[in-house]
C-alpha cells in the first residue's frame, strides 16, 4: 500500500509541475506503475485517449522490481517537438506533450510488454531449453557419425572440419543474450557442415551412413520447429 501511495504521490507531483519533468522520468514511473499493477497511477501518467485502456488493464503483479526487469537506469530519451521516445534494449515508450506535461501513449502492446515481461521471460527460458535439447541431440548424432567414419578409416577434409566444430561446442556456460547468440551461430555452422559432410551409403546392407543421415534429418526438422517457437517468444 505504501508503494502504491508513493507512486501516486509521484504522479501527482509530476502533473502539478510543468513540462520541466523530462519524458524519461514519466516513462520510468509509468513502467513501475504498470509492473506493480497500479492502474490508477499508470492512468494518471497516460495520454487522455489511452487512460481508459490503462484503467482496464489486467496484468499480473510483478515479483521482481521494475528497475531490475527493465534496467530503467539505461533508458534514454529523444524529444521531437511535442513527441518523445524513451527506450533501451528492453522497452520503448512513446510520449506526447499534453498541457504542461509529458504523458505516455499507452498502447495495449506496451502494456503487454511491461505487464507480461516476467511470464515471457519464463516462457523464453522454457523454449530455449527445448531448443537446446534438440541442438544437443543433433550434436550427439553428429559425433556418432564422425566416429563411425573414423572407425571405418574414412575421414575426409569435410569430416575433419565437422569434427573440429563438434569438439568446439559446449553448453557449460552461463546463458545470456550474447552467449546464446554465439552458440546459435556455431550451431548454424554445424548444420552447414553436416549438410556438406554427409556421405550416402552405397552398401545399405553393411554401411550405417543412411541411418545417421535419417537421424540427422529428423532432428533438423525438430530444430526448425523449436527455433521458430523460441524466436516467437523472444520477440515478445
């Protein structure tokens, strides 16, 4: 209750003053209000034509402070006449000058991004783990294929390169945006090398190459689906 009253007090202070209150501060308080499910305060910071949207908004109350969820200290503002944009790598807030102050253009999309961030992050983690499982599955099949060729005394330059990339891949790391992007880049390199290294069987009764090719084809299809699902939730 104290937090809600504090936010409400800040909102009143902002609009009892003039346009010297910068858009960045208005955006910060708006994000905090929506994240804490304080529609009253959020609506007081919204443009006249979006107040009703904010007042009827139904978002789960965040368990993590908005400062941590949205890295509010990194927000920057760009002012262009009576319009402004406050953003960072996580969120983008558009504002308009109404009367003597700045107010947020509170679209349903913006409210969803703020209110559902925790749920979206949890979903993204789940989809990443599912995708990682398929990546690991392909890696294991590729390892077995290369070892099979080695045991058969066959190791072409392409297979040697494939072997090197396989050995360079590891999931023993702290996953974040940068490490995930790098790992996916290496997985794309692996996929390309697999496509160029597979050697069809010419003696199906004694050669197991086709068995590996079928396994790799199946996991490739599963990866495509998992990547699509992961990318969809990440964009949210």
